[in-house]
């Protein structure tokens, strides 16, 4: 099993609910995903103190272009593939444990891959944090 780490640019603040979509050519992601966020400036902490917080996904699913009404939220793996039978994987994290106004020093999204590809991929923050795990290609969140 291979591991891919995605680093999110520092500088974001607050308690935004991250929703990520991972598109990688020809990979299947296992549900062994951890997001870690290193936060500085937590209330009550000294000026140089930092904390590492770990978050697991609270929702995950993938959607498939060739089955636009199919739901894959109960699958044990996420699929993300480009091409004519594209699949898009969606992950949602609840980061309410980060106090409002906290400066985020760094964030990492670690994906453990069972079938990898060298064709790269795209990670995007999506605007909706209310999509259901029963989402389909036709009802998936806008990117």
C-alpha cells in the first residue's frame, strides 16, 4: 500500500469545515485517511506553543460518471479515476475542535493508496459541506 501526502498551504484561520475532493488517475483510496492540522495561537497557549490535531473523515463517498444515479457511500474504498468513466472521491472533516481565530501553521491530508498511478491528480475544496454519503454523480457537490 502506498501513501500520498497532500500539504495544504498555511495561512488559513478559523474553523472552516474542509471538504476535499481527490482526483487521481487510476487509484483506489482505502478508508484509512487522517488529516492532521498543526495550529498555533490556541487560546490559553503561550506565544510559541503549537498543537497537532488529528481528524478522521466524518463522511466519505465516491461518484461514478457511468452510473449517474449509483451511490457508493457504503463502500469500503474510495475510487478516483479520470477518463470516460470518471470517478470522484469526496471527504468531509469536522474541525470544530479548532477554536475560531486560530492560525493554522500547516495541514496535511494523508491518503493510503492501494492502486496508484503516475498520472497525478487534483485536490479541491468544495463549497458545500452538507452533501450526503449517498451522493451520486447527478447530485454530487459542485467543484
